[in-house]
């Protein structure tokens, strides 16, 4: 196992984001010292993990010198934005050679919300082409690797952000999630990854035009308190309409919860041995803490799998067929990767089902949410099997084989994107090979608070494994 990390005795130490901000506020370190430590760490690990899409250190240095980060929870904390999100002055590459190398002319609404937390953006992190798969691998460049073992995938689509946080280069990083893209890399890299409720944070430009908005923005972090502070800051910047407030969650809740556990997949394929064992031991931990855990059947069926994959394929088709309209005349369709093209062609064979697909996804939402009539939370593995090695989900491989592997691997996460329900991956376990393994909890729309309270309780009862140990 080849671990890669940059933890050491510098300005960042082993602090999380809240800890770094507190040190800056107390005058123990400056924002510039925090930034230089982060840049040194990035330079130390990036040759091995390949997680930087765009380097923006010069502007970050100017911001650190100006030291005008406001009063957010992460004032002066070095961070990074995923390279599919508009940040003025940075090109939005979307992980694809088809995208023009043109700087963004402004920030999108979520970027402003993220900046309100006080972060200092050092650049943009890698993602696979258009965020359409669950590994940050490419056909035209080196993959982003898992710092726990560089032979393995870092997950996706927020794989670059996850790799940098797990390796200790940055305390927190931006991610977004359209089918599991925060939670999958969190599970692969041993991090906390929360997908907020639909509407909790500012919508993405893409999500706003979709018939079913499946995209949520958030962060990847090493501690629950960083994620809790992000949610509180995001809420303070923009009060979400129609959702109950979360506020700042600072520790475990007092109420014992009824938790429904799902130990089978919607695809019908079995969980692997390590994942099944991790789920069982996690349920035992929760029971020991006084929560009630009850196994239930999957509340969705194979129809949902077809409908979600049709919808997901539609997104690829929009780039394949309409990229020059959506992006601009400099979009290079000939540079699209084989997996994106394969998804697009798959959609074209079934495009006539689109109206029924959208109706079906909305019906599945109602069906899925009935679980919360009886239970507070639903518990599953984050992924249907352990993190694969680089190449298992190769975007240049045989499309049908890669597609089938991918659908099974991400069997649990997409339901929360279509239903708009919040969900969190918590690094509760490890595989027999010593890699992180995530356990996944979701709640009804607007119920982030019990998810965070339980995550705090789990973190205290069974501290998360550290890459530096």
C-alpha cells in the first residue's frame, strides 16, 4: 500500500478547517502562513495524486495578503473549487478536452455562497469528464489517485477535492453531487461528505434548467464539525425557502433514532464481503448507542435504475449533441471521451421514454419518502462494493461493461439526488486491505440536523481512521 500525505509540523498542523480559522483569528498564524503551508503540501502530494486542474496560487496569495475574508467559519482557510463551477478568472474545464480554455467571466450563485464562509480558493480540482462517472480517470491524462493507496480510485466526480483533503493538503474542499459525487469520493478517501437537501444551498446553473434538479453543492471534510459549520454558514448567507432551518449543529443529539437499514441493492446484485461486514458492524455500533436499527427491503425497484440511467444519459447527450450551443462555438465535440459518447448514444436509443422517465422519477420520490413515515433515517453502505483499482471503471474501456460495473457500484446514492433528500457518507469502517469504507445515512427533505447529530455521535464513539497513522 502506497500512502501519500503531507501532514506535518507547519501552520496547518493536523487542524480541520474550523481549527485553522480559529488559529488565524487568534493571531497564532496568519492567512498567508496558512496558504503557504497548504501550497507546500499541494506541491508535495499532487505529483502522486494528480488532483489539481487549475493552479490559482498567485491570486490566492494576494487575497491572503489583503486578509479580507469576513467572519465566516473558514476565514482565511485555504480551499479549492471543483472545476465544473464558475469562479471568476478560472477556466471551467469540466474534466474534458472538449471544453474551451476560457476564463469564467463571473461567479455563479453557489460560488458566492462558498466564498461567504471565508475560504481562500487556491485553484480548481479535477473531475472526470462532465462528472458523469464514479472515478476521476481520463483517456487523455493521468488519473486522480487515492492517497490511501495510489493504485486505487479516489472516487468521483469530486475526486480531486477528496484526494487533496484526504492527503492533508487542504482542510476542506468544494464538491457537488448529481448522483453521489460528494458521497462516493468521501467513501473512497475516508472523509465526511454531505449532500444537502434540494434547495438548501444555491442551485447550480445546470440544475436550474433540469426538469428534475439532481445537483447539490457542498464540501468534503475530515471532521463532522467542518461540514456542520459549512451548512450553518451557507444558511446564514442564503436562507432556503420552504426548508426548516438547520442552524449550527455542534454535537450529538439526545433523541434515540429509528433507523431503517438496507442491506441489498436495487440492482439485485449482492454486496461484497467487506461491505456487508462493515454494514453489520456499523449497525451493531448504533444499537449499542441506543438507536433502533431494523432491516427493510429496498424501497425502489429496477424501474428506478432504468429511469435514473436514462436521465443521466440525457445529460451526456446534451453535451454531445448541443455542446456548441450550451458552451459556445469553441466547444470541440471531436474531443469528447468514449464514455460520454457511449452514454449519449444510449440515450438516443431511448429518448422517446423521456416524458415517462421524468414522471417515473417523481413517483419514485413519493414512494421513497414514505419510508420516513416510520423511520428517522435510512442506513446503507455508501457504495455496493469496496473502492476499485484504477482502470476498473476506465472511461476508455468497453462501454457496456463499464456501464454495467458503474450502475452496480453506485446502487445506493442516486435515489437522494432524484428525491432531493439529504444524505451523508461517514468513514465508519475500513476494508480488509486497509482502505476507507463509507456508511451512508439519509433523511427526509430538510432534515440535515439529525444526520449531522448522528455523524457527531459516530465520530465520538469510533474516531475516524487517519491516513497519517
